[in-house]
C-alpha cells in the first residue's frame, strides 16, 4: 500500500481500534485487608472517566462493618455515589488498617469522605446483588473481576440458577489468585486469596462453567509490578485530603512500594487485547486442600494465567501509575 493511502486510512483504523464499547464490570473485592484493592477501585474510576468501562456493582468478600461505608466513600469521592454495594453473608471477618477513614470527621463535624451507606444493614446481600446485576445484563456482556476470597462467587454458583446465569451473562472472569510460577524458589507457594478460604476457591475452580473463560493473575504478576511510594507522596496532592493516599499510608506507610496484585486483574479485564500481558496455554486450574493451585494444560481448557515479560512489566507499571493517580471527574 502506498504511503499516502496509509496516511489517509490511519485515522479510520485508529478510531475503530479504540472505539470499543465500555466494558461492563462487577468488582468483587476483599477490600478490608490489603490496600491494593483501594488502588484497583481508584483505577476503575479513572477508566470510567475515560469511558473504557462501567462499574455496575461492587461486592465485598470479607466481613467488616466499615467495608461497605468505605467503598461508598471511595465511590462518592470519585463522583459516583450510587454504585450498588453488596456484602458477603458467609465470609470471615477481617480487621482493617484503613477502613476507619469512612468514619473520620473534619473539625466542623462532617465526614471527611461523604457517604450515604451506614454501618448497619444498609448494604445489599452480595449474592442477591450479583443475581440482580447479571439478570439485567445483556447476554455475555459482563466481566467479573474477583480480587479476594471466592466466597461471593462460590455462594452464587451454589445458588439456584447461578451457574446458568453465569453461562448466559458473563463474558469472562478475571481472578487475582493462586501461584502458577515459582515464588522465591518455592514451587508450592500458597497464595493468600486461596489459602485463606480454600473451600470457596475450590468451588469456583470446580463449578465455574467451562464455556466462560477464566484468566488468573497469579502471585508472581503482582510482585513483579509495584506501586511506587514516590507517586503516593507526590501525585495525589491535588486535593487537601485524598482517600486513596490516606488508605495507602495507613496500610503500608510512606516507605513501601506495594505490589499491584489486584490492579493487574483490572488492567487485563478492561484491555484484554492491548498486549499488556502474555498468556499460558489453555488448561484447567484445580485447588488442593492445602490451598495450592495446580494448572494442567488441556486443548480446550477454560483457564489461562497471565505472564509478564520485562518489556510488558515497564508498560504495565506506567499504565497503573497513571490510571490510579488521576483526579476524580469534575
């Protein structure tokens, strides 16, 4: 093709390549413990500002009375106070270093981070919210991002009609869990999202429909890309108080670069075709009773896990930093 023709066609190609409909998401998170869940939620809001995704619901896979108020405070901070939030009824309780930000008040007695979900029974039941969200969705249109225990999805798969709804409504599941590569010389590494509630992850691995792809972001991916303390110190000062920065400092302090486990699952789910990651062959994942995740290659397998080259690591790191530190929409 002649150069002039390429130049004329480039705007059309560029527009079509980046004109995809926003990915419709459910974010299933254990946002009580590690702070990477908070970074991942901030990233989703930044992607919504860019019209790359639409967050339909947040479901929380651990129990803490401040979890739903905190998520609501984050969503409100980013200008989206009405995103539905569901809480697991079967998950274990988890203490938190940063959820107390949902209760902090300014000198005038008003909440520093406004919210309208209280500490009592205001949040919905996670399984009911999943059912409602899936039922109202177009067929095969949803991406579910699970970055914590599998309690909510396991409970949903065990509920009446849950598996059939997943088959009909979900396009893919992006999971931060497991260890599929050697971790610091350990070939039998027990990753926390699996080890801390083995039964639910066994249920997810065994019952998730074969027709719906599952992409696993294992432990090694998250530790390969860290969120820099320098960004926390410098990039969030566009407002006097920033809920993401304060949560990070309460959890990790000012001298730590936190691994980006959960953020990688978000990045894949919204941009699966951008080449940010490589992939294992297709196969199947099973979960042993001790919490170890095993991957077995199979020709038409449901599961794949992410891989990361040195070049991709640089691209992913820069993308995550820029997406997380973006200001809320005006």
